């Protein structure tokens, strides 16, 4: 059939230099921006909701997770001696790697000595208030407090653990630091396993760095595993999830694009009069993708990988313009593409700009993922339009043409297409109405990531060695500084302790609340000297060598004159500790420049009250709440926007515009019913898909009603465009990432309903004979 | 180690007999030095064999103890009494009922308990000392060979004194002294230096039936995770 046809892509005249230069510049710029993107792609779900308008609690959560993402946990199981030896060897080998800035075992920080040192220096600010809060409210006199402190010291000296603290006792006979350090680590895990942690020196979202670091860890574990064959290693951490997510998302992007491209090629083959058109379409798709990628790279610091998965639907949409141009050119037999472009400039620009505007409207969303998708698709489509004017005119339309295969469709299919469409429309509408009747919202952030069951299992198993049970509830108590956190904490803990169902597992031992600080200030001011004297006497009476405690008495005396137990003192002291704590303990608290947090672990959900600054550290639950908020916000923005569009269409195109808008609106509603049926609920991404679907459905409906082709139920360009769009969006439904499916199905549904309605109803232009 | 031996044999064909003899000697030295169960620092002799045999013949035992803690912080020792139980299979259990504290020392770890809860104590340097005591009480001296100089005085069948002197600075003690009478230990003394000393005087020592794992876990209150 096409054997005698030869591609004749020879320019008819010297290449339009301006077009060529502009195109080359655009390509160069987009390539430069796109190549700078690879190391910045994020896979963190909290990044999906980050941005300027981000909720404060999410900012805290995001920061908390960011710190946690740097930690790699390695659990080691096996016979006690072997696993301990393997753990020690692993720790020392990891310390040699530049990819890690700190390595430690269990909960211990990499340099416990530094924390000890700071705690000793700041013990009066951070630890004395709670010590006094335990003693003075009982009405104890300074003498009684002193006597009890000596008695505690004597008892402590009998305990086995005191052997490790003896050197610090001359400075700290009140046992402020030993007690804090023992409580800081909490009860040791009952787990019969060792845990080695390592903190990455750079972001784990840097693909090359992460790959190299994980590779090193794997080879070290393999080498140690050979020497200790009975020992098992379980590695876990965000880096592994990130690696798996990037790999699976890349595979998704590739898979979706290849399928859509294959569909487009087949469609181009059967609907265009010359096979060379396929090459043009591939160039158009590639440049549109490049444009979208470059814009996202330039505008977003850490674009999310899902942007590119969902953005893959761009292929099916942007190819429309090329198809539109090629089909019209072949139908009109124009000698140049530029001439065809002049003729179809109106509908091409009108359709393109309305879709681009719809996409860019997503930039007003509070969800950064939607903003990224908006920019990606909007700029991608704009690039595709630019390619139509800059690229196609460089070539002469092929002179040897064949009859497109699509025109050889059996006649009965054309005759009965209305009936087929009506049957399909009725069936789908019935299904959709059933869904709409059962419609419910289902915002679940887990749908945004491809499930990684083996990694999740390993993560739970590794964290178990830290003493964390899967059923525990994690919260972050936050505030503008650590003092606000402490106030919130004591308020919430008081309520938690009053409820038998909630047990607080984790305590924070060096966050004195305002009451303790005030009490300490009063005690030191009025009884500081007396306590010192009584303590000295009590030590002597109990046969202690009082002179060995001179360092304590000197520091106590200096403290009574200088320290005023202010919030600022506490914030500065905790900030000092925060800077040296690393490893799993680093999540214990945070004192930053503008915010602070402290975690809380409980056995049952904490009942919150208004004014509580607490957010669940379980990312899923908290982000679900945020996603639900964003969904509502999106709806409150999208519905008025659609109403305005409908009014505008009514004004411009009168009845035709209104009818088109109503058809599109009905299609969108029905598509949400389909989403409910197939996914058991509708979420933010389903709504977004419906919004995109509305834009496309409106395009097709308007174009069909304004420029009907005699003898056809739909204009050829709309038919081909609808097929490519349905193809590209329906491919999204096959993604393992459920949210991508939500978006794909609602967009596909909107296009399907509108086109089926057009085919089944548009009889008056049909001229079968 | 194998590489050293192989390279030694390669040299055999190239060098004269003197060098060959020297290389073969070095090769054997490397081979033996790398053996993990080096016995070198432990002197041979009948009395060692007797001591080990007597200690290993005794299965499990328990006793009361009086602990004296000497420190430069105090003019007098801090005393505390408690109970001790030893099983060669599971280790040494040291209990301080009045403090509600306990210590479980096995061959390769030390666990600290307070009010039934295990505490995470950074005891680097100290744990080696405590584990060494457990090894001695089990009659196993071979694991201590690389870390301590070991000296035995007296009659293994009557009164004996065993002294361990650390050979590395990482070990947080100057010496460990264990006195015993035949199969039963009587006193354990650890000198940490700088006036810091820990002495256990054992009383009412008695042999007991070796506990099963379940019994041991019930006594110590430590249930292992499944």
C-alpha cells in the first residue's frame, strides 16, 4: 500500500533562519534545564503538600521526616556473640565511609561524650528545675532536699550502673546528668538483636549519592555476612524507599509513554495519508516533554516524581495539535504547513490556549504536586503549539499520499456507531449513577506511592529493635520554641496520664516547663545558699569526702548569681544539645531558629483539644487530613471556575456554548461515579482528573458543535484527538500507584461520556447516503 | 593467613636454606598468632588443669553477697547486700533486692535492670571486666587469653587465688582478683584504680541444680522476644 511512497522532507526553500534559530535555542535551553533535574527529584510524600501556604504542622512533620530520612537502620539478628561481633565490625566499617557523617549503635549518638559534656554544663538550666519540682512541692525545706539528695547519692553508689558515672559525680552529686542520660535512652529494647545506624552526609534524594552509598553498604554487609554466615542483616530507611520509588516511577513513566506512543503511532498510521507523519509526531511529543520538564526543573526545587508519572498523559494531549495540523493539511492539500496553520489558527490556538489555561489554573492549588503537574502540562502544551509553528513549516508536506486506513472502516460501523454509542453511554451512565448514589470521599496518602511490602516489613522489623511497636501512636508536639513545646507537652501529658487507656511511652527529660522554671528561680534565689550549706553538711555527716565535691559547690555558687531560669536560657541550652545529638535520638527533640518539636509515643490515640499543637507523626494520617482539606479547597476553587467558564461560553457562543458546557459538566459528574465504582471512593486526584477531563470534553464538544463535518458524527480531528486522550489517560489507570489511576479514570470518563454523547446524539449532520 | 603461608612456600624455591627456614618459621608464627583461641598467656601445668576441672565439674551455684564499694568520694565503703546465682550455660545473675536492681552477665553481654526494666547503660570498658569474671566463674580461661595476664596461686583443691591483669588500656580495671575454696568462689575484687574498688564477699554458697532456660528466664525476669 505505502510501498511506492517515499518521504520527501526536502525543504522547499532555504530554512527560515529565525524559526530554526528560535527552535534550536528553545531546545538547547530545555535540554540544559532538564539535565539539571535528575538529582533533585523528590519521592517524599510530604513534599506533595509542601509549599508557601503549607500548614505549620506539615512543615514540622516534613522537617521531622527530612531528619529521619538521613538515617539508615541496619538490624542484625543471630547468635549473641556473632551478631555483636558483626555489629561492631559493621559500625567500624561504616565509619570509614565518607557517605556517612555519623555512625552508631542502638540509640547511642555517635559522640555520647559531647552530649554528656553539654548536659553537665547546662545541667542547672535544663535539669535542676525538674529535680526541684520533684522535691520542693512536697513542702520540703532546703535541709530535707539536701538530705534526700545525699541519701540518693549513697544508694546510687551501690548500684551497678554507678561504676560508669563516677567521674562526673564530683561536679554532679545531685545525679542530674546520670539520671537524665539513663532516662534519655529509655528502657533498652527487649529485642534480641543489634542495631547499627548511619547518618548520610548528603540528601538521600540525590540519586547518584544514594546509589553509591547503598552500594557501599551492600558490599560491606556482604563481606561481613561471609564471615558470619548465621547472622542476618535487615537494612531499612528512607533511602531504600526512595530508591525503590524512583526506580518504579521511572519504569511507570517509561511504560506509560511507550504504550501511549505506540498507540499514537498506530493511530497516525491509520489516520494519516503518509507514514512520515509519525516522525513529526514523535518530534513534537519529545519537544513538548522536554519543555514541560525544563519548566518544572526551573520553577521547582524538588519536583515530585509523580509529576512525571501523571504528566505522561501529556503525550496523548499534545499530539492532538500535530494530528490536527497533519489531518487538515492532507484534507486541504495545502502546499505548505504554514498555509494550513493560517487556516486552522483559530481553533488550534483556541483549543490549545483553553487547555493550557485550565492546566495552569492548577498552579493556584495549595498542593505542590498539582502545581507541578499544572506547569508540566501547561508548558508542555505550549511547547507543542510552538513546535507546530516553528518545526512543521521547515518541511514540505509529502506529495505522495495514500488513502488513510481509517477511511476504510466498514460502512456498517459508521451507520450503527450512533446505536453502539447509545448502548455504551446507557450502560456506563447506569454504572456511574450507581457509583454516584454511593459516592464517598476517600483521601489516603498511601495511594500516592507504589506499595513496597517487603521494604515496609523490613522497616517495621528494624524499628522494632529500637523498641518501637507497630501498634504505637507517634505524635509531634510543636511550637515556636522549645518552651512552648514544653508547655504544650505538660498540658497534653497531664490529660494523657488521667486516661487509663493512653500510656505515654516516651518522656522528654530536659524540657523544664514554665512552672518548674519559676519554682527553680524562686528556690535558688531564696534558698540557694542555704541548700548549699545543708548539702555540704549532709555529705559530711554521711562520711563523704566533702572536698571532692568542691567543683559542684563552686559551680552552684556561680549559678545562683547568674542564672535566671528564663525561656531564652532553656532554648539556647537545648539548641546546643540539638546540634550534637545524632542518630535515632536526634528525633528526640528539635530547637530550630523559628520552630521546635518534641515527639510523644503513646499506646492509644491522644484525644486532642482546641489549642493543642500536636500532629500525628504517622505521616499517612496527618497527610490524609491535609489532603482532605486540599480536596475541599480545590473543589471550592474549581466549581466557581467551571460556572464562570459556562457563563462566558453562554455569552460568547450563546446556546451552543451553554449546551457544550452542560454536556461537559454532566460528563465530569458521571466520570466521578465511575471512579467511585472502580476505586471505592473519590479523592483529590479524582477531582483533578475530572477538572482536566472537563477542559478536554469542552474542547471536543465546542469544536464538534461549531465545526461539524458533513457525513460524520464527529470531526476527524476530534475523533483522533479523543482517541489519543482516552488512550493516554486510560493507561494511567493501569498504574500501580492508585492515585494516578484515580486521575486517569476520571479524565478518561469525562472524555468518554462527552464523546459518546456527541456520537449518539449528533444525527442531523449525518449524511449516510 | 593462607596467603601468608602460600607466599612463604613460593619463596621456598627462590631462596637459600637459611631464608627458607626463617620463612617457614615466620609462616608458622603467623598461623598460630591468628588462631582465635590462643592459649599462650595461660600457663600449662597440672594445677591449671586441676583448677579448670574442679570449676567445670561444679554446675550451678547460688550465694548471698556483701558488696563493698570503695571510692575517693567517700571515707567509708558503701555497702550493699544481695544475691548471686551462676550457671555456666546462662551466666551470672547479680541481684540487689533493696535497690530493686540487677545485673545479668553472660559470656558476651551485660544487661542492667532497674525495677524490672532493662536499662541502656554505656558500659564500654566495664563490660569486658564483668564478662571476664563470668568466664572465670565458669572455669573458662581461654577467652581471656588475649586480654589479660592470668596468674593462679594456691591449691586448686583447697584455697586458691586467681588474678587477672588487663593487657590493654581499653579495659577499665587495674586488676581482678578472685579467691575461692575448691569449687566455690569466696571473694571477687575489682580494682579500677584511683581509689575505685568493688568487692563482693560471698556467703552461703551452695550448689544448685542447673536451671533450664525457662527457669533461668523466670528467675531473672527476662523473657526473650520470640
